[in-house]
């Protein structure tokens, strides 16, 4: 269709992608077999039938279960390289990838195994496809700040490969304020700061992420629309919001895509962008997120191009690289 071709033709950035959330069911089975791990599901079809979520936690339970097949450097490499292959076909030219070291360290997989696999694949993707990249280590907010501090410590030998830190996992009951000290220490190491906020949690968590953690970008941030003062601030300071419409739909953050706030946010002047979060679980990569959102909200060509331009503006590319696209 015309709309699909238009979206395909726009160079895009992926700024909100959990690499563990790009583990497709068939690859999960392949790696499980290789590692002699028995999955709780008989087949790919069986597993995919379980991809029905009423909220964030129901998804996270399955996402952490799936990640248990990842043991060796080769597994992390393959996961990441398969992802890049896919988005290269979607005209994604720059990615900023989250990884969750604690999900793996807690199972006895060394930090070095995780990051070597991911980083080597990102390097190969850059050489083969020209996809530039940044890497963001995310702390799991359902764990303690002390655990996050240990992770920060373990990351330091690989500091040159890591551009930023984030905060993800179960939002309700785990406010940004729980992580003030570790974010401060992360900034002192030169890491850039982002945080999930206002996905399921209230707008107050967006304020906390900005004021207490000092993040430069908010992941999701849907709930800002509840607060005109917050919206004005996001516009004035041009704080990017990395939105994930299909994720929001699958996790019931919105009841239908027609209710998604992205069009209103663009109208207000918010630096909103569209991304895929956990594409293997939510049924869509970048182009599908653009397409389904465009259809539901009747987005214009100008709005779609604006979303992509916002992606470059919100990225951590240097000014010269950004200007080729904005
Ligand atoms: N980890 C992976 N996907 C996530 C999401 N959408 N929200 C919070 N944590 C996550
Ligand atoms: Zn996310």
C-alpha cells in the first residue's frame, strides 16, 4: 500500500528496544534446544498463544522466562544480529539498544558474556548494514538500589561500550526515587541517563525521573497528558518521549490504538517518537508500529516524517550525523 511504502521509505531510528524483547519464539526454541533447556511450552505456536497480556507484569513474567535460554556469548550475538537483520530491512539506520544485565547475572551468566555477544553483533551490524548504535544498560526497578550498584560496578570494565543507563521492569511501586544514588553514581561514570516513567505508573514518576534522576529522555511517558504544566515543561525543554504504541496496546496502557496520545503530543509540540519496545512479544517492529498508529490516528505524511525526524533529534548521534536526517 501507499502508506506502507511511505513508511518503508523513511529512514528511522530505534530508541526504545529491549534486546531481550526481540527474542522471537522460533529463535527461543532453537537456542533452548542448543543449550539443552526444556521450555514450558511444547511448540512455537503454543508459546505464541501465551502472548496475551492484561498488564505490564504479565508480560514481564513471560519475558524473563524467555530470557532464560540465553547462556552463551553466541546466544546473545545471535539474538542481536537477528534483530539487526530484521530492522535493516525496515530502513532503520540507527539503534539505541537496552539490555538488562541483571536478568542474566542473577542466573550465573557473567556480565562479560552478555555484553561481548551483544556488542560484537552491533559492531558487525554496523559494518555490514551501516546501522550505527548506542548501548544502554538498564537497571531492573523491581530489584534493590544496592543490586543496581553492583551492576554499575560490574559494567565499569566495559564502560567504553556503554553509552547510558536506563530503568525498566515493574513500574508500579518502584518509583524513580528508589534509584537516586545509583543514577548519580552512573552519571559520575559518564553514562547518559534515561528512565521508563509514566507507562503504567503515574505522572509523578515522570517528575521524579526528571527532577530526582536527572534523565535526559523519558521512555513511554504516556501519563504526562494528565498534567498541562508537565506538558509545557516537556515542550520547553524538548525532553524526548520514546513512545511504543503496539506495546501500549498489548499491555493495556491504551484500550485501543485510536486512544493513543501520540498525535495530541505532536500537536502540543512534544518531542515524541515511535519505537517497538519488545517487538517479538508485541507483534511489530518499527514499520508495524508506524503503520498501525498511522492508520488508527489518521496521521498525515507530515506527522509521520516529523516522528522520524524527532527520532534523530532525540538520538545520541552527534550533531553532524543528525543533520543528515533533520
Ligand atoms: N522491560 C521490557 N519491556 C518493558 C516495558 N515495556 N516496560 C518496563 N520494562 C520493560
Ligand atoms: Zn521499554
